[in-house]
């Protein structure tokens, strides 16, 4: 559907003045409901009586409201939408198992419906004798099928006499009982659909036969009572009280894992996002002592926050955990899987400067540190250690983007050697759509022999050997381990300043130096795959000015770093420095 257009919720028909309803079925419920026939009762309002309507669900719920009065139409729209919301919720929860009492109660609802439908004007006793004969024969599997029990059903007396003879009971008993279920489905299936739709129940398939049998039994009882009415006997049915009142089944628990699976299927998040969310949800569940999202309260959230801060976690870590959990609950609530979002009205801001575990702002490497890192990298046999620091410092690209490079994406365009930053062909991912870009190579990179290295590797991956099939969405791409290993190595070389993430500090260096040498901020943002806010930037297509991008990259004084005298190597730490998630 084109952007900016919305489905009209008060749709009408050109050939009719009768009010209509047109609402989109939620995408997560639509596949299970497509083609399903729904019967609803439109309430009485104004001069319009109550009326039943049947329609078929597809991409939209579309039906006539059976009125020309605007007030009545508004009342019926609200009623229909309320009923449909319950149906969508039941569909999302999936099939439920009912107790024997609940199934008998549903049969009682059918009994009362039949009495209401025909009790005041029952017709002849013979009509109900035929009704009962077909219903019993189908229930017992003595005939292959019969017309369904439905409003406005046709007369069956003649057909009953033709099949069973003048004495209906003797004729039915003479037929073998087969225990086949097809006939009872034909006879009572429509009533089963009707009552399940009325109660918004998606019944477990293995319980359908039991429900059909109890509906058949209730229909026979209704037939006896309606026959007495037809004979002039209006006394109440002495057995009507056998049906219990219907009680709604308790909805199944909506767990963290259930919502997580729906989120993964619908949103296809990155493997790192999947892992991070699953880890924090497990932490929250341990704090709660359960996994039922519907039971989580505001007090539970505040308690979890306090526990994380008391345990000495950095405020930034606590904020990330709370933001992820809040997003998870917002997703569940947005898909009507839980009744409320306990995060909605909470203010969970953390003043990091007042916290003993506060974290300092991350900064970039200095020119001297870049020189030291590049000197170290030239001595390495590992090609990722040899080239990735130099590429990141001269392009500002993320290590995760560069680690996905293939030889086929190092190309010459308009006389300029360029990196095509794209997701790896074997299932890689980039951070967002702004990360897809073309970045010119700095002349110093070419002078260092990078193109010779690319030619030696061919058209495939430059920094890893195993090509993945991308089949497992929960598994990180192999290039992520390249970046992680590089960060560990840089830390081990003495770059231990926690305000400088070993890989990401190259990106900070690029942005800082680009500012110092006068590179246009919009150009610098494009080169690094950053989004520049503001409407005006949409009209500056800097990616098309390859010469301008090349000039910006050439302005990065990487030769100054390479020309610096090699400083003395920093002493090795006594123990290996653990790699923190923030370092990657």
C-alpha cells in the first residue's frame, strides 16, 4: 500500500446506503483466520432490531451493519470491534483445552439457543420427531450424513419417513451403529462453530468430537421440549437445569519465551539482538521467580532495577537491560498478548554521575595511539589484525562492517578504488539501512599493498574462510568472531583505557580528525554510515559525489600517523584483559 494512504474505517458501498464496516485483520492473526466464517449478533439500537450477520474473514473484516441510521451504525461498529478483538486474542493464545464441565456448559448454551429460536412457534410435533431421528442417527453413526442444524432449516418429515420408515425409532435401531464421526460433524458442526465463535474459543482439535456429541445430546433434549410445545405442553423442561453455567477458561500464561518467539518470527532481529534480549529476560525471570508476563507489576520492575544497581552494575548496563525489557513488554502489549504494560508509566532514568559504578563517556584514539596500533598491525601474520585497524582508521567504518568484506566488493569506480559496504553475501547483517554505502579507499591503504592482498584472496571473504549458509537466525555471522578476536588482541597490546573501546575507538578517531581537518559533518556521517537528522539533509545526495567523498577520505592525516617514530611498546599486562560487551 502506498505510503500516506490509510484504509477507510467507515467504508461504504457505491450501490448501497447501508452502513458497512471495513477493518484490517491484525497481521499476526490473519493467517490463522483467513477464510473463517464468523457469525455475530448486531445489537438492537434506535428503530433497528437485533440481527445476526455472517461474514468471512480475509485480509479485512468486511460486513454490512444492516442499518442506514448513523447512530445505530456507530453502536454496532463498536460492538463488532469488541467481539473481533476477543477473537484475535483467542487466536493469538492458540487452542485451549476445556474441562468436561465447560463442554457441557457450551452444550447448554446450544440448548437454550434452540429453545429461543423455535420455542414460541414450534410448528408440528412431526417436525421435531424428524429432527430427533436425524440427530440421533448421525450421533450414533447409523447414516452417512444429514442436513446441518441451522436457523431456517428445511422440513425433514418426508425424508425421515423415506429413510427410517413409519416407525422412526424402529427404523433407526435397525440400522447398524458404525461409530463414524462424519455424520455428526455434518449435523452438529455448524452449531459447534456458532457457539465457539460466540465464546471466542479456539478449541483443542482432540476435544471437538466430545463437544459435538454433547451438542447432539443437547439438541435431542431440545427436540423433546419443542415437540411438547408443538403439542400444547408449555411446562418447563425438568432436565434443563442439568446444564452448568459456562465459566471462561483461564487463559494460558504468556511467558517471556512465547513473546520472544513471536518477536523473532515477525521482526527477524539480528542474532546479537536475539541473544541480548534472551539473556536479560532470563535475568528478569530470576528476579521475579516466574516467567508469566501478565503477572509482572510495576513493583517487580522497580525491584529488579534496584537489585541490578545494588549488584554494582554500571548505569549504562542497567539502562540497556531496562530498555530491552520495556521494548519486550511494549511488543507483547501492542500485539494484545498481555493486558497491560508495567513499564508504561514508570520513570526509570538513572543519573550516572551519582552512581558509584558510573561509566565515563567513550572517546577515540589519539594520533599517537593510532600510529602505535598501526605499527603493531604491520607486524602481524593475521590478515584481520594487519588490515582492519588501518581500514577503520581511514574510512571510519565499523569493524563489524569491514570484517564482512568480500573481494568482489573492492572495486574501482570512476578511477577511485572503493569499498562497497554491504551485508556479507553468506548471511551477514549491517546495523541499519544507513550502513549501506560506498566508501573510497585512502591512498595510504593502497600504498600499503591492500589491493595485492585482495587479489590474493579472490572474490570471496577477505577476513574469514568458512562461508556460512545463513540458515540459523540465532547464530551470529562468522565475521563477528573476527571483530571480537581483534578487540581482544588490541587490549592485550596494552590499550587498556576503558574509555576507548579497542575496535570502536578507531571510529571515534576518524570522526574527531574529520572535524579537525574541516570535513563537512554530513559527508563524515555518510562515510561512517550515520544518519544525519533534519529534513534538509534528504536533499543532499552526498553519496553521488564520489570525488568529494574521496577528497574527504584523503584529508584524514593517516600518513602523519605512519610517519611518527615508532614509540616504545607498552608493557604487557600481567593477565589477559577480559573483553567486555561494550568493547566490541
